[in-house]
C-alpha cells in the first residue's frame, strides 16, 4: 500500500499477523509444516519435504505458513516447499550475521528478496543462485505475497498498488472474466495522481461503469504520468489555469504520437512504426475521464484523498482534453479479406492439426504449403487441438471457448430434426452483457466437446471440473481454466512448423485466432443469413459490429454473379451491368414469376405475347426449373404428334412446316431442347448460352433489387 493512502488501524481491530494466524488450521501453524497435514506425503503429487520455519521471527513464520496454505488450499497450486525452505535459510543466515532486512514479507519487495537470496548463495556457496531458484521464489512473491497483502489490508481494495482478482476476492469481477491478469496503478510515480487514479478506477469498477476485462485506463494513465515527469518542473501545473488545458492536451497528443515515447521496449518500437490515431485518442480520453471524475466529485475527494492539487481541477479541464480526443480522423473500415482464412489454408490446418494432440515422443510427417514434408514431434496437448477446432467450427472468440463451463451442452428447445442432432452450446460470453451466450451446434461440433469432457474426467477423476478446458498443472481443485499464454504458445509453435499459407501465398499465423471468427461469420453471411440472425449467432449487440466481420471477397462476388445468371428463351445468357446485377432479384411481383422461369419485362410495360414465353426475349430461366421444362418439352412433343396425326387424317396430307401454328410449336420445342441441353451440360450451377439464334431485340434495361426477395415471397 502506498504511503499516501496508508491508514492507522482502529483500536480493537485484529492485528494483521494475528488475522493471518487465525486463518491457518492447526496443522499449518508450524514451525514444521507437513507431518500433520492430511495427504502431505501420500496424496498424488505429494510433497517430499516438510516446510521448516524453526528459528524465524514469529511474523515470518506466520506469513510464510499463510502463503503456503493459500497456495495449497485456496489457489490450488502445490505449496512452494523448496523456495520457502531456502528463503527461510537465507533469513536465518542474515539474522546470524546481523544483515539488515525488512521486518516482514509484506514489507519486502521482490527486488529485496532476490538480493537476499543472491547474498545467501554468495556467502555460503561462493556462487550466484541458479535461475531455477530465483524463478521459484519469484513465483511465490508474485501471487502468494499479493494475496497476503490483500488479506492484511483493512481499507478499500483499490488502495493497494497492485490489483489481482486471483489474489484479492474483494475485486469486482464477473464469473466469466479471466482473473489471471493484474493492474498496477502503483507504477504511477506522482502520489497525487496515483491516489486519484486508484479512487477513480476502483469506484468505477465497483459501480459497473468499467469491467475488469476492459480496465485499461491504468496503463494509459501511466503514460500520462511519464509525460508529466518530462514536461513539467511541477507536475501539478497541469491542474492549474483552465485556459492552459487545451495547450497541455495538444502537447500530450504530440508526445504520445512518437513511438519512442509510447513504447518503452526497443522490440515494440521496431514493430510499431506509426501510432494509430485511435490509440492516441484513447490516452486523451482516459485523462479527460479522470479530470471529469475529479471535478464532479470534488467534495468527496477532499475527504478521501485529503489536501491535494485536485481541488483546482474543473469541468473546463476535462472539456479541453475531451475536445482534443475528438479531433480524430473518421474511422473508415474498408471491407477486405485480410482476416479471412480460405479453404486452401484451412485444408493445411486441419491436415496437420493432429500434431498438436499427438503425445510427446511420437512423430508425424507434416506437408507444408510448398509440398515439402518434414517430420515433427507431437505437442502432447489435445486440449489446444480441440480449442482451435471449436474456434474454426463455431467462430467463437478464444476466451469464449477457453473459459466456457464444463457442462456447456444442453438439449435444444426445438430440435431441427427428429433425431435431435442439434444441441445448444453455452459459451463464455463476457464481453457484452446484453448479448446472448448460446448457439445451436450440430452433432459433429458436439462430439468434439463431448470428447473433451471425457478427457477431463479421465485426467481429474476425483474432482468436479469447473471449466471445459482446464489447466493441467498447479490446479489441485480443478478451478483454473486453460492458460491463454499456453494456448498462444502452442499455436505459434504449430504455425512455425507447418508454415501455413493461403491461396494468395500469404502466411497464416494461428496465434491470431480471431481470424476464424471473421471466417465463420463471412461464410454464414455468404449463405444468405439475414442480418438479425447473423448478429444473434455472433453474439453482437449491433448489426454494424457484425458487418465489421464480413470479408468482401472478390471470389464470392463472382460466384454470386454467376449463380444469378439466367438463360433467355434462345438459350443465351442475359447481359447486365453490375448495377443491374446487384438488383437482379426481380421486382417481387407475383406476375413476374412463371411456372418455368421469370418474366423480365419492365414493370411499366405490358405483355402482348400471351403465353408464348419461350419465344419472348424477356423470358429467363435456370436449372431450378429443369423439371418443369422437361415436362413441358414432353407435352409439346406429344401435342405436336397428336396435331400432325389429326391433320394427316383430316386432310390426307402432312401439315406443312410453314403452318402458323406449327412454326410456333417448333420454335418452342427448339427453345426447350436448347435450354435443357445447356442445363444438363453444366449441372449444379448457372449456365450461359444454349446456341439458339439471337433474339430479335437487344438487352432489356433493368433496375432490380438483389436482396428484396429474401424479405418477402410472392
């Protein structure tokens, strides 16, 4: 806890060390921990050694015992027996040689503990501690110490310098939000700014205006803190005269637009040559929201923060920063296929996907895009294999699959068929409160989930798992989901081995799994799903967000054009402009839908052909009417045969071919024959040109609606 928010303990309140002691069962109160703990030496994965704290000050004994107990019984991580024992030896040696160290683990930073460990190795073994020893002790300080500090703290949770939901159950977080990340407002160097940021973000999180998964303002305001340090001799000048606020906001905008100021690591600066305007405006917006919060709650600020420079901030300060953030270039999203994974790439992915689930030590041959074959060792991670497969099949976000509940399948309310092959899948929707969290899936997708459920039951036979994809190590109670870092690392390694490329030769990195969401939604849109259905499946709150995911593929545009090509009565295809084609689906007028095709006569014109459609230049048809055309051809042939036979019997001579009735019937017969020959030569798709003579009139000008036919039906 920072000094600016440190509070005195109320008289009669339990001492923090005593509170930690009361949390411990008798078997965990030392100084030797292990012999009296059930299953310590006998349970699967049992500890080989005991925790030995003999000789340490009482405060250290209680703290280290509490940290080990928290790991084992709360966090589900096996207690760090060896690091604790080694750290205890270092403390005992420091006491023996009168080397000063903090009075408790809570007051000891990781840097101090690491220095003490290095001194211990140097004085006892004349060498530096191995990296494995440092990493194990670092893990103990990274989580267990934070949990102990949170348990010992009497004030608001947001007064602490590090916030971690895994270590502090007081932090508001929804059940489906990941709790593995931390927020560190303690990195802000100016005490008056740090105190205000903690209060602002903490109360906003408690009020629900911010969520843990989107609470990024702390990181953004750290940059604001660095700008204050390099710009002002007295950083509180930024809260001075409101007339200077526009100039301050403009100067900050210019400063954060420089990658050297924004990204501190050289690796980040080399990869990010230009800062996107949206990122710059996010920083300005975060500062404006902080100023607005402090101006609106000035009375409470005096009682919570005490005397501070924030008493000078006004709404005018916030308005100036908001105005600077509004000076953004309009965000225009050009539809493209950058995030679309085509069939060529998907074929490579699915062919090599068993490599991820293959046990370690076993090998399989992987065929890369260029045809080369390379042997590869299995990753031994069937969970990652099924996770990426579910993302491909369902288009869900990685987090929605990774932290979905174990019992995520349920019967559909209205099965699509009598066999009940469609079931309902409940994914971990945590991004949008009002969005749905279920979709219907077929039996193939359900089989993948059921296979994963069976695998989890076999791996964790003695517990009731919470998540469908669960962490395999340091998860004694089965309450931790599969790690996002492990998932990303497995997919990156898989991409490096397989070297997937799409049909245009572009590399496809599986670490960017959101592209499968783009792909799934694009394919559903190309199947003709209405926008509201697509939005429901995607779990979006607005249609515009769903449209953001649709890739404008040139290939699909060409396929859609050919799919709507129609044949005229002479067997040739109708020639449209692109504007005409975009409106092809024809007036939605009932009188334009014919038993064997469509009439494309403009709406304002009248038909004078009667039923002679097959000889009309504005009649079109396609393969969907093939059965009607075949029946009409057979009936036409039978009609011609009956009529010519009757003419022969009545007049004693054959009907002449120039007979007016015969001319029309022969023309219809020829048109039907040409149409059917063309349709049969190219089954399953639209065709063009049957080889009949040209129509007597030219192309018909059209103004049609491509999508209206999906809204109404005649």
